[in-house]
């Protein structure tokens, strides 16, 4: 009997964080495999069940992708035998047929992005112009690998005032996004003999991948409603822990005061390092912001910040405040990585901070997001009744739990068919099957006026997916 191709042999790559529905990604990957000749004409494909299991998808997603490729003529199916790759298309065919564009969702509820239309273009333009005009000729030379001095000075003042850090310009290192900063710190830890870093579970999957790429292992530590289970750190062999104390990603929990104390105690006792990812602490709506841990133990904490949430991820502007013994090795790692980040954007950022433009922008956007958050919560309650919602107090997204009989991926796919982009919580967990099915709903990319209709469409998608009697948690009230 002829063997079918396995998922591993197909080299299909799906990105659960890209925001592109998995069905569309799978279709693209299969189409590419046929076009590139990796899938030879006539070869049998894995069964939808086997491929779904290999890729950790629901079978419905694979069935839909196969049906699409059958309809497009890439696959052929004969009754009673495996679906196969259709007879070879010519090179001219494949050049002529463009990839169908990925549709832009009408209701973009993905988490993690600020509203890109709120970027303060005028103020940034002014700061860019002023910085360029004032820059001495030396500013056009190869930059200081730690970042332009005016930016490190301005950031220090901002962080000490707004985030209660204890920073000094000579301990600040600017990076290409906080992702690079965390990678550099991990490289230094590895050189110092650290073998493993603890990360939150659930947590940011890309950060785990980045840490492992430096040669370190990751140990997942559970998170509950009070944040990281710090008590579990003692049972591990880690030399550092990456944590989001002000606003856990993605659950939204704030690290409880006694756990903050326990975490600092762990670092002191074990000479361990806390890597504090303070990615969106500026967005806190109902209570005062929680100060950074770094301000309590500047020699045991690396503070990590970013402009990606407060301004735009396109700036690739992130920063570290490091303990004194990390300054030189991290700067050295940065030198080897890229010889320093673009200095002119840093000078513009310094001017932007010095003029108080970031404070002004935050005052404005905080009010916008708070109002959107309120509208979103009201819309969710109107559609679903009393609903467990987590992470409402801060950030740019919240989390809703799904009924136990609902499959997260099926819901995400059904929402995508209604032009609603949401993310499931599974991809953030060490064990995707552990923990309740849940959706992360962002409010950075949707206007307040679109919110009720977006949530109504989501509720309809959920209603479509319901396989048994609703348990009452997420019983949609929308009428189609
Ligand atoms: C938890 C967390 N930290 C940090 C970041 C920002 O990363 P960067 O500064 O590299 O854009 C993100 C972005 O999505 C995030 O989710």
C-alpha cells in the first residue's frame, strides 16, 4: 500500500500569533507546497484526521482547507481513496496565478496592538525635524551601542518618574524592540553558565522561542489570578525568571504584593535575575499604576520596556535598565548583534519625551482605551449576559472564557468567517489542552462604534459552534 505523506514531511508552518486564521495559513502552505513541487503530482495526502492531529488543529479546519484546494484544482479526490495532489501545473501556471489576498477583517479584535491610527504623527514629525536640526555632525557617526545619550537621559527621567524605577543613563541600553533586549540578556546569562530561565504559563510563546534560541532552556511556571506562582520557582534549576508583574500577559493578572515580595526574596537568596517585562503598564484604568519591581531591587532586576504598546511596534524601540554588572556584557552582545540601533530615531524619541509628548499622548490614549474597554465590556454583557471576564483593569485586551463544550479553534475560525479576528488562549499555554478554552479580545484595533456589531458577530460565531446546550456562561443573545 502506498504510504501517505506525513505533516512533518510536508514542512507546514503555522504561526498561531500572526492573526491570520489557521485555515487560511494551512491553505497557503499547502498551495505553496504544490507550486514549489515539494508535493509531487499524484502523491497521496495525509488524512484530514491525521494532519489535524499532527498540527494540533481541529479536523474541521483541515477539512475546509482540503475542500478549498480541491475547488482550486490543486488536489483531486476519488471516492474510496486518499486525496491526492492533482496533475502538475506548469511553471507558467504557477507564476500567473497570484496568491489570493488574505482578507482584512472588518472587526479586528486581536490583542497586543495599540490603535495604529492614533500614532501622534505631527508630534513625531516635529520631534524628528527638531532632532535632526539640532544633531551635531558626530550624531551621524556609528552610534554608541547603548543608544544615543540624549535618549538614555530622557528615558531615565521618564521611567524614574512614571514607573518608579531606579535608572541611570549609563545603565540604559536601547534595543530593536524589547524582544531583542530580552535576547541579549539571555545571551549574557548563558555565557555566565545559566542553563534555564523560568517563564510564565500561560505566557508569550515567541519570547519562549527567542529564549531557547540563545541556548537556554525554559521552565514554565503556572500563573493564577494573583500572577506567577512564585512558590514554584524554588523547585526549579533556573538562574532567571521572565515575568510581567504589572499586567500578566495574556491573563491580565497583577502580581500580588506578597508574591512581589517573595519574588524579590527568591532573587536575593539564589542570586537569581528577574527580567521584568513592563510592556504596557502605562495603560491602567481603574487603579493607580503598579510601580516597577526594578525600583525595589535594581541590582537583581533587568527592567524591559518598549514603545510598541504606547506608540507603535513599527518603531522597534525597546529599552533595558540593567544591573551594573550587566552593562558591559549586554552592550557587547548588542555590538555583536547589530552595532547599535538607529540613532536618529532615538534622538527624535528623546525630543518627544523632553517635550512631554509621550505624557500628552498617554493621557489622550488612556481615555480612548478606557472608554473602548467600557463599551466592549458592555457589548459582551449585552450578548452573553453575566460572563467571566479577566484582565479588564489594564492593557489593551481582555480575556473571556468559553463554555467547556466549545472548541477554541473552531470558534476562532467561525469568527474569521464573519470577519472578526480574535485569538484563542491555547497557543499561550505550555500544554494547549490544559485550562479552559478562552478568547483574547483586543480593543486596540477596533473603533468604539464598531464594537457592538463586532461583538454581535462574535456571539453569532460562538452560537454556530455550540454543539450542545449552552451552559449559560456564553449564551449569545444575538439574532442572525
Ligand atoms: C508580553 C509582551 N512583551 C513585550 C512585547 C513587545 O515586544 P517588542 O518591544 O519587541 O515589540 C509584546 C508585544 O506583543 C508582548 O506581548
